[in-house]
């Protein structure tokens, strides 16, 4: 199922994966209110877009499986990949929206709201996987 579109998405995904550790390192290099707060704000926006992009691409790959794999996959697997696709789309959009500037200035228990939103996105993804395994 390798198409030109999936090759391009693989290349973009490779780039996003390669910059993720650097952005995470910058993000965790100090306090959120210290002298490097502007750098951390930028790094957190880039990190949110990076993770959003990665997650959305994984959702596109799952979508590709649900459409191109109809003759090769069982209906149960197609249903599972649809659930995964929808979760990936939701979490990817959640991460991307968290890059909006005001999520850095709002705080929840002394932590920028952007980072709190990331925790909720990860919890949602884990719960979705857990529910999928139970059904």
C-alpha cells in the first residue's frame, strides 16, 4: 500500500521524529518562569505542533488501512483501525490546538495550561487503547 502520498508522509514523519528529542530537551531545560521562558514558550509551541503532526500522520496511516485494506482485513480489524484513526485525529488536533499562544500564559497549579492539556491528551489516548483492548 505504498503510494506517493504515504512516502511523503513518511518523510515528514521522519523529520518530526528527529526534532522531537531536541524540542523536549529545550522544554525541560529550566523553569517555566525563568530567564529562558521565551525560548521555552517557542519550544513548547513547536513541540505541540510536532506531536500534533506526528499523531495526525499516524491517523492518516490508520485511515489508509481502513480504506485500502478492505479486501485484506477482517471487518473487526477495520473497525479497530477506525477507532485508532479517530483517536489519533482527536489527540493530534488537541496537541496542535494547544500550540495557541494563550495556553502558555494561562497556568494550572503553576504549570502552563499547554502542558496540562498534553497530559489530558495522553490520558485520553491511553484510555482509548485500554477500552479498545477490553472490547
